[in-house]
C-alpha cells in the first residue's frame, strides 16, 4: 500500500482530468469527513461518479477506495488509536472519561435514530421466523454471536455465521419461513452484503442493522434499522460502535420476549440447563 495519501494527491495535482480534480479538491478540503463516508457518499458530495472515485484512488496507486481511506487515516492519525489532537487523552482518568462520554453519546444518538415503526416491523419478522441466521464479520461478527445467544434463549433455532463461506452456504438453504439478519456498521462489508443477497434470493425475510440507510446492504433488506457512531479505518471495532448495535439488539429482544408465546418458559429452561455450571 502506498504511503502518504495526501502527499501523493498533491504531487499529481495538474495531471488529473477535470472530473478527478473535483474529487481531489473535495478530499483536500474534507479529509476527516471522508474517513467516515462510503464511495457513494464521496461521489455525491464531490459531484462525480462512483467509477470516478475508484479511478481516482487507483491513479494514486491504491487498489481501491478502502485502501486509500486507510492511508488517509494514517496520514491524519494523531495518536495510536486514531484520535484527533483535541480528543487525545493524556491520563487514565481522561481516557475513561473519553470512552464513557462517547459510549453515552452512541446510545443517545442511536435512540434518537430509532424508528419505532421499523422496529415493530422487525419484531414481526422475528416472531414469524422459524429459523434465524445472523451474518456479521470482524467486530460485527461478535455482535452477531450476541444476537444468536439472545434469541436462542427465546426458543429460536438461530446461529451466527462470522465465516463468510459458511454464511453464504447457510443463506442458500433458507426459505420463506426464515429470517436473515445482516449486521454491518458501514453497510458496505462485502461478505455480509453478499450473504444477505443470497438469503433474499432464497426467499427469506431480511433485516439489516447498519449505520447507513443508503448502503449496499440496505438494497437486500426488507427492514433497515439504523445505529449511530461513525468509525475511521483506524478506529474500527470500538466499544462505542457496538453500543448502538447492542442497544438495538436489546430493544428487539425485549419486545420479542414480551410478545412471544412461551418466551418466559424458554428463558427458564435455558437458564436451568446451565445452572449446574456455576459453583
């Protein structure tokens, strides 16, 4: 991967076509903002096309948009965790206050973004499902496993698939009695998008949990639930990003538990099954 995204950009200046110069100008004026955007959002904001954005990145020597963003994030990083200088905690207490503040902010922002009409639609999909498959990779894969654990306790046949090949194969076996859930903060994670696409083609109901309603994963979702908190390539997997996902998870779990017949019985039986595992 080339180093110095901004330096490379400045060095190419006059050699670019007018279309690519528009993108270059946008990047130079909005480098921090670009870190949290998709290729579609950059294309729209710069008045260009997605193809032009990809070509722009490749002309700079990068394999694509994500590699360019990673190099740009490295250019802008002011600390090992990718925080801006105004946010860089200097003591353990400041670090605790920083993390606590952003965790609270993630919960508050997500709660404001929650559309209860869509939440109720998602609950209806879960209540009708006889099988629930959940897709997510990386940090979102951990959230997917938490989803599977929660809904197993309510008596559902459910499994998380952090492995993309297993996810695709499982998705191909679904039918209209199943529900497929795709979890991807950016909405652009290829493996999760592809798994949800296969599930939809198989006839399954589909639900996406993401930060962006206008994203590839949303195209294959019957219902899209939005969470808050943007991440740069250097801060992926942060606790604050998971907070929004986990808030939506607990909300869905609580509403399903209130409406699902025998939910209390399933919770009691699953608790009893592992009661002897404690001293």
